[in-house]
């Protein structure tokens, strides 16, 4: 390197809270994103995507200026537009739906998976750059002028479909309803109930925020704040500990709690319980009044997906946001969806031994070589390695060979096995090879090289 | 919506130079990214990825401060690190390789595909956010102390493998060597030749930049600038028009040009020609002295992939950058790779009629429903739609149903066909269904609902 070149510098690192994914970790990410896509497609969601950054005010219109401190925001040199890296997908989704609402089918079912960004302090389960899967169900399968009862039922069906898709993904990864609980609440029902307790609707959002922050507050702080809404210490403790879980066995109908009257709730969620039963996922569900989700835009059902033992942050969260498309300039549109990040999910999968690695991971990500091509060590065989590999690849097969100088066939067969190849092709001459299955060990000698594609295809 | 809510705003749009991908466009993007991945895997490259943004100085160390105007750069509120959205992958790749160089295999073959960002004026074939595929071959398959001749040959093999992977991808999409030309040059050979013409090595980079900018200059400007290096008007015209193409038939060996002596070049590329021949891709290659690539870090072979008619910008570009890993704090590491964006590629595919759409696109992206479930219109059949769909999905099948109120089976079968479903499942009672293949029209009546999974699997 000449003196005019820049000097080497050893200190380059990935930005704090971001990840370098070397092959083993990239394969795990691929495993997750393929499973996200597979579940989305299986449940009839169509893939979309938006820009990785948006106009800054796309985020402030919904969440207020306060969100700016959590955003990576910037301006192009010489430009005058303020942008932000997307911290979530819902504003983009609402913007895109609003722009095409007239042409889009009803309902519209969309999913996406991609990178998202939050300028928060990195900690366990929370990074500054992460992947997130979003699935959303916009519109209803009943006419706009259908009776309110029919629209309520249609909302419950859509809510259940979105929750089912989320559960369908978890199930495909080998998780069960013993590993994972889906905690469901209903903000509209909660609001009705709070109103019945003479708490003015203008204060409900404030109370939701308080419930959402319960994990971060000391019990006495939480109780003091709840007292301002007329709740007793005893009720505060129940909220704090999440004890007012309405199990599926008792809902709907029978109030099972002597502190809070839950009849209102059981009635409100009855259509959802019916839809979740049809979808075959009711055993994954706990109804939990303390789940409110932090975001102010939810209008109905809200849910969070948690590891059953209460370890880790939420794996996923979502809910109904019937007012949001209108806020972004579209028609009034019932909508429900959720987001799931890859960070907490990965921790849970690793913890349960459900994150594959090695050959199992290679197989799950569709990266098994069809052939690992080896020379028997003679010059005429070695001269065929490059053209044989090229011919197999040109025929659409995944072919590898060793870059090592060794002619030790035993060692080369080990390399073939460690990359999970289906077959070793041992070239024996300028015209023939032995085919060895690495799955069952069977050997097939004297295969003409020109027949390899057919034999491996 | 109450008065305390923010007002609707209809003017939200995607940032200039970025894209909203609705399902039809997202499926095309999926088609491209799956083909990128398929070619990479087939050629034995392992997937990696890095952060979407990096420390700003990761880009300035290589390219100088001048690059800042082309970057989206930013700082976290309250933080003091300068970041930039990645405009290319090579600095991240070099940083990642340098950090783990001792543990990584030789050679290391990596690929990635993801979003990249340039703060340039959007124009045809160039956006501010785009996808790019990168494939890189780091290290050589000969020992560090191998004779220089062996290392030259190993470099040529690696160069050819990277070019072959790029061509393997284009071939899989249906493009041929009549549609696409891979223009190859060799900067080291060019430098040797310039030195032999008494042009000082300190001026070579300046000349490379001039050659790279030839498309943007008027012929007389270009000639005047070349004259400063001792080239004649006639030679300038040849550079300008790209006429000094060394076709494969004449290289290596015979000088075929009476203006420039190309013997030097044919000798320099002879090992590469041999390796490209072994890889079966020589018919895609033109050697073209006017290809230099704008970036200063290339040290050997450079190439660009163009639509054969010269329409559009380059589809892909790359080359050898043997000094870069060292610049980022790693050991001296021979390396070669390329990047291909999705924007120009899509224009070429659309132009050639090779971008699938409709049912063909659905099939190519693995999104064909296994079953489209329809009721025969009776209440007992309609009641089975939700549980049948749920059971099929739980079994890993892609199941859809209509959200329309219509009971017109003909219309519903059309919906099934338009989403390219393999089978229509017409539920006839609470226990049985008719299975209709939408591929061959065959009908199978009286299938018990509990056998559907087996019949469709």
C-alpha cells in the first residue's frame, strides 16, 4: 500500500445496539424470516413493504413530538425535509392504505418483515436495529351499512384471524400453549367499564398509560396513581400482579373475581371467544385486564404474546386501531394487526432449544448442497472439478467443492458432511464419478459425468 | 374521532426516491431477492448481513470526505456519534472480515442482499433507497507463501467464480449472452501499460476517473483531458465509443488493434480467460479497456454488467480490492466481489418480458394457495369454512377463503383461480367436501373433511 493511501484503522465496530450477522447468525435470522413469511402466506396475507425511512411528521402526527427522542432522525445535506428511520410499520401501512383505499379489496390482508430502528438504550431483548414482522387485516368482510351486531362479529373474526396467524407461526416453530401465552384485553370494553365507574373518558388514555407502565413503577407509586382514579389499594395490587386474569374456562359469563365485576368484560369478548374457538387457538389465550399496550391509537382488542413463565419482554403485540387510516387521510377503516420482533423471539427459541443449528439449520433454510465434488487425486479427475461444479450449478443444483489442497478423501468427505451435502461426487477419471449418498451411505460407482445432473436432480 | 385527536392529513407521501411496494410490486421484489439468494447458495456463498447504518467514518476512511454529500448522515438526539445509512456494503464487509479474520475459513465466500441508500437526485435506474445484492470471495485457495504464479492463477479462479455467480443468476432469470454483456477490464494491467507509456503511477487514479466519467463528458472535452496524458484524438475517440473491445476470439495473444497495442492486456487476462472457460461463461464476456469503475479501491480485475444494446445504466459492477481489508484493520487479504441493484435489473427484465406477473409470479414466489375453501351455500357447510381453513393452515397448508357475501360458486371458483389456488374445496355438508383441481379441472366428490389434509398435502 503506498504512502498516499489512508492508514489502517483497527477500531471500526458496528454501531451500538446493532448486529453483525456472520453466517451462523444470519442463518438463524433467515430461519425466522422464512417462518414469518410462511405463516403469513399460509394465512392468506399478501406481502408489502414501504421505505426504510419516512418523513418525520409521519410519526409525530400520531404520537406527538415526544416520540422524536426515540427516533433516529436526519436531514439530507442541502435538503430541507426531516426524515426518520422507521421505528414501527403502522404509520407507513396506514399511509399506504389511505393512498389506495378505493382500489384495495375488502378486507385487505398485508404482511411485511424488515428492519426497524429505535434510538433507545440497548438492553436485553431490545436493540437499536431489529427485524419486525407485521401482519394487518384492514376493512371488514361485511358491508359498511351492515347492522352494528354484524360488524362487531366481523371485527371479532378479523381479530381472531390476526391472532391465529401469530399463533400459527409460533406453533410451526415447535412452541406450544404451555410455552407461550397470548394475553388479550379489550380497550373499548375497558373504557365502557371505566365510564360505568364514573371515570371521565378524557382520563382513560391516561389510565391506560398508567396500566402499561405498571412494570416500571414501585407498588406504592402505582397504587397512589390508581387511587386518583378511585381504585382501592387491593385493586391496585391485583392490577400490579396481573392477577385479574380471566381464564378461558370462566369467560364468558361467570364473574370469577370478588374485587372487580368482570361481567362487562365477558360480554364484550364473547364474539372474540367464539371466533378464536373456530380458529382452534383458544387454548393459547388468557384474558388479562392489565394489558393495554402503550400506544394511544388502539381502539378495541389489544394483545401481547409472552413466554409462559413471564421471562423476557413481550414477544409480540398488537390490537385494533380503527381510527388510524382516517388520521392519515384515508376513509374510516376498521383495522387490526400486530408486530413481532426477532430479538425476544430468538431468546425464547434459544432458551427452549427450538433454535436449530448446524446441519438442521442448513436443512431448514434450504441451503443443503446437492453435491460436494471431490477428486480421487489423479490429475485427470482434478481437472474435471471446475467444469463439473460449473455444469451442476448451471443446471440449477447447489454444488460445492473443497478449496483445500488436501487429496485425503476421508477428510474431504467430512467437509462434505459438515456442510450437510446430500451427495459426495468423487470424480474418478476424466469421464466418470462415484456418487455417494451422505444420507444413507450408499455408493453408486461408474456414473458418467454427463449423467450427474440427471442423477442428482 | 373526538376534537382532542390530531386532524386527518391527506398529504403524506413516501420520501422522494423511495418506493411503496404494494403486493404486485412486492412479489416482483421477492422474485428477484429469492433468485439472488438461490444463485448465491448454488455457488456456495454463505449469507451474512451488517447494520443498515454505520459510523460515518467507516465511509470517509475509504472514500474521503467528499462522499458525505452522497450520504444520509445523522446523529442520535443526545448522542455524539455520527452515523450514515449504508450507501454500499463493501466497507461493512471489510470491517466484519477484519474483525474475525483469524477464525474465518480461506477462502471465505459471503453474500448479502438488503436495502442501501444514496442521497442523490433520483432518476431513471437510480433511487435513494434500493436493494443491492453483494457476493464476495475473500482470501485465496493457495497458501500465503505460494509462488506468485500460483497466486495469480488463484486470483483468476476467484475472479471467475464471482463473475460466474453473477452470470448464473442472470441465466436463471432467462437472460442470455445475447441480452447481457459482462464487460471486463484489469486495472493492474492497465496501470502497467500506462507506466510503459511514461504516465506516472500517481496520475493513474486521475485517468481512471476520467475514463469512468467518459459518458458524462462531451467528446471534445474528453479528448482534451486525455491529451494531457499523451493520448491522441484518435485514441480518445476509441475510448469514448468503447471501440477498443478485445473480443474473446482475439484475446489472448493476437493484437487486433492498430491504434493501441493490446498484447500486454491479453497476457494479463490469460489466466482469467482460462478460468472463465472452465466455468462455462466465456461467451458472456467482453474485455473492454474503458471500464474502470469509479471507486479508487479496485486493484485488479474490474467488471460491469450491461444490457447488450447499451440501454440503461450498469446492472451490476465489481472487481478485485486486495487492499481494503487491511485498510479496515485486518490482515492483507486478496478479495473480489460485486454488487447488483434491483432498480436497473427490474427495468431490463420488464423490457425483455422476463419479469413474471399474475399467476406465474405467484407460482415463482411460492405463494400458490393449496386450497381455496368455498361453501355450497347451505348453512351447515358455511359453518365449516372457518374450522376447515383453520385445520388446513394448522397442518402447514396455505388455505384461503372468500370474504365476499356471495354464494355464487362460479364467481368463487374464479376468485380461487385468480389467486392461483391448486384446489378448490367445496364444502357440501358438515362432514364432506368436493375437491376440484384447478390445474386439470378434475373433481373428487365426497371427501370426508377430516381427510382433506391428507388429500391436499
